[in-house]
């Protein structure tokens, strides 16, 4: 809560509203005893763009998995849109997950389906029989700049293009929150920059974006909110931060 | 409605795709299931046939013929006959004279000529008993042997304890059959389960995406359950046809060997329906178990 209050001065007016994501004293201990997150407090508002930074093994992916309730926290409470997800029943998970669009370092595309079919898949399995599916698919593929690759198969595309397909698939049901876990991890700097531009564009349309990354150049160029995690703890939360603490070589 | 149809189409389409993509595993699963259904159906039909034959035999078999000594007085015979008539274990008693015995035997031409050569009638008179239970036969057998009026060389004629033993055998066959059927059923569930696991494994990315974008568990599950049901149905159709054909051949062969096994149409139809429904149910249940582990996460 203190974080949200501290930021209010620099934030646009809608930040006065209830946060769209909030963590209250969240810890995660995996069954093997690994403490992946320790006592995390966090508030992210509708329309925010946040980088989640930290070295490999810091707990970034764990935080993302807790958000979509792929994992449950060991202690603490997590709210999405005012709904507590940490104790949500299994039955309600599909509805929760439709609020998110999510992409990963590996694009998780279906190799036997075309670009358009990959995107349509997300609609087919959540809203079967929906009308105007083709138009919706074409629209998001136009947003990510692949309107001329509709009938290509994933292995006919470059890495950056594949990630764009994954982004289109995550966007097609108009999520409120867009999660990207190391989306540029497998991409060269130029391509990475293109993906980040795309995420900024998505954010510009009003979608909350949370991007976990340890890509220093990107974070330092964009200068948006940075939440730094190290060894499971939030060590820094700045409104217009850089990858490392200003003027130091540490997080 | 549109949504239901689209879901159904998606599930059917994916099920068919799974089946084709893992054709080897799917066919092996269907073949093994088919073999098991054939074994279950075949043994059920076989036991049923043996049962039918034995029931007929039992009715014939509750006969006992007590041969009477030529020296027995008519009074003693009548006395014995009326005692038997009042015995609660007895259904009926008839007296067969020497002449009737000769007439009966003469129906066979070779015996007739033999009797003609002999000139006299060597056949004994007899009392023919119908008893209520097979187990009474041995009791009457013992009692008859103690009677002085009974022919001491061949006192009685009945199927001794063969029937009783066959009955025990049938009971054992039925029990063993039931146990084997349960074992086979378990095996087929495990087989379907593993076939579906292969399909689930080859679709793990798809399932992962489905869960990420918020598909419901049932939406993920249905294609696999349908695939299992499809496999079970195919197995049941093929093995049902084989069981049916084999049963017909068996009945024909048995009739050629003078062992009259009736073709029980009603039992066969019921059995085929049971095999179909069973195959589909086993397929559905096995698949349900097969996907369960992947959905709990
Ligand atoms: N499923 C898991 N079981 C046990 N330990 C895990 C699991 N997932 C991650 N971890 C451990 O938790 C810590 C945080 O991992 P992760 O959240 O993946 O970090 P990051 O994404 O920042 O690299 C690491 O030490 C990692 O080894
Ligand atoms: Mg990670």
C-alpha cells in the first residue's frame, strides 16, 4: 500500500482507483523448500506499464505464475480486480485467466497450425461458436504487424515474428492485463526493441502491462516503472526507473 | 446452441485428429481392447451354451431305472411301487413289464433280430422313476440295491454323478469367468488410460495453451474422452462381430456332432448391446483417468 501512496504524486489520475493487481505479504515456498518469493507487497494500477527485473532465479516467473494462479501463494493474499485469487476455487480459474493475456520466452505456438489458426485457437477454446472470429483474428494480427502472414506456419517465421503471433493470440480476447515473461529472451536487440515497442503500444491502448525481463538496455531506454526483485524480495520499486539502482552496479 | 455445436465439433475434430496422429498406439489400443471384449463376450456365450445344454441334460438325467428280478412277485413289486409313489422326493413312477421292455428295445432293428435269435425275452421288468433333484438319484440307487426284488446283476441305470460334477464345473467356470472378466476389464481401462496419456502427451502444448487462455477443464477433457469412447466403440463393433460369427459357427458345428446347442437370439442381442455399451463406457472411464493427472495442476 505504501508503494501506491508514494507514487501517487507522479501518477495519472486513474491511479487513485483500486489497484488492478495487489500483493499483500505474499511468500512462495515450493514443495522442495525453495523460497521463491518472500513477503512481497505490490500494487499495480489499471493502465500501468511495469518492468519486473532481477537476475535469473530471482522469482520473476514465480510472481507471474501466482498472478494467473498457476501456483498458489504459501502465505499472503493476492487480488486481481478486487477478487482474491490466492484462495480462488479451481472452478473459477478459467474466468480469471481470461482477464490475462500472457506470452513467454518460448512462444508456445502450435506448429501444425497457421498463424491465423494459432490466434483463432484462443477464441475457439474459450468462446466456441463465436461470430466474426476471422475479423477479430485479422484485427489483432494487423496490430502486431503480421497481416500478410496469416496463412504461414510458425516455422516459416523469424523468432520476432513468432513472438508477435503469440502476442496476437494473447490479445485476441481483449485482456485487461498483459503479462510477458522474458518475451525477448530469445531475440536479438533490434527484434527485442520491436517487441517492447509493441507492448508499449498495447499499454497505450489502456491495457496494464507487466513485463518480466533481465534485458538491461530495454529497461534503461524505456524508463517506465521498474520493480526489482532479488532472491525473492522486492528490493526497489521506482516510477521511472532503470535496470540498476541509479549510479550503482547493484539492483 | 451455436456454442454447444462448436464445442462438440471441436471435441470430435480433435478426437479424430488424436486418433490419426497416434494411429499406431490407437490401433494397438483398439486391437487389445477388441481382444479383451472378444474374450469376455466369447466366454459369456460359451458358458451360456454349456448352461443351456446342461439344463436340458438335467431334465433328462433325473431319471432312474430300477431293474426288477424275474423272480420278484407282483405283490412285492406293487408294494415297492406304491411306496415310491408316496415318497415326496419322487415326481412319478411307472412300471415297465418285460414285454414293454422288449417292445421298446425292438425299435432298434439289430436288437430286434438278436432277440428273435434268442427266442426268449432276457430283458427285465423295471420301475422308472422321475425324481425332483439330481442328488436324490444316488439315494434311490442305494435303497434299490438293498431290495431283494431288484435285479442283482444290473440293479439300476442312471447317469451316476457325472451331472453333479458337471454342475460343479459350471459353477467354477462361472466364477473363474467372472474373476477373469473383472481382471480383463481393469486391464482394458489401463490400456485406454495409457493410449489417452500418449495422446495427451502429444498435445501437451495445446493443453497448456488452452489452460492459459482460460478454457474450462471439461473443454480440455472432452476430446480425449470422445477419443476413448470412439476406441471402445470400434473395439466393441469388431469383436462383437467376431463373437457373433464364432457363435454361429460353434452352434452349427455342435449340431453336426448331434449335440444340440440352440442359437439363443435374445441372449446374443442383449450380449452385443452390453458389449457395445461396455466398450464405450470403459473407453470413457479410462480416458477420464488418463487426462485427470494433467488437469489437476
Ligand atoms: N516448480 C518449482 N519447484 C521448485 N523450485 C522452483 C520451481 N520453479 C522455480 N523454482 C525456484 O524458485 C526460484 C525462483 O525461480 P523463478 O521464479 O523461475 O525465477 P526467475 O523467473 O526470476 O528466473 C529459483 O530458485 C527456482 O529454482
Ligand atoms: Mg523466469
